């Protein structure tokens, strides 16, 4: 069996780090990588998902060209 392994950088924005527990961040990242994004935009190459923890929302998106997954908390 041949497995393809891709190096991926993960960035956790300060807003997400302040708002979510390490366990919540890990769970959302794991869900994103194992089950895929909820939205994919072929034109921009962005893939994204939103995860709700009570009243809080965590956005996880991947910039495929840059090989970066970003976890962020939108501020109003």
C-alpha cells in the first residue's frame, strides 16, 4: 500500500487561542482533516468549515497552494 503524506502548516490565530480550549481547537482540526471541509471554492482554492461550540464559532480554512490550515474566531 502506498500512502501520500503532505506536510501541512497549522496556524492558530490569537483570537481562536483566546476563545477556545486546546481540546476544542484539536477536535475542530481533526474533524476538518478527517471529514473534509464544508465548503470548497474551486476558483480561489480555499476550503473552509465552521464549528460551533455553544455560542462561539470557530472557522477552519485551508489555503491549498500555501499548504496552510488556519483556525480563527471571527470577531464582530
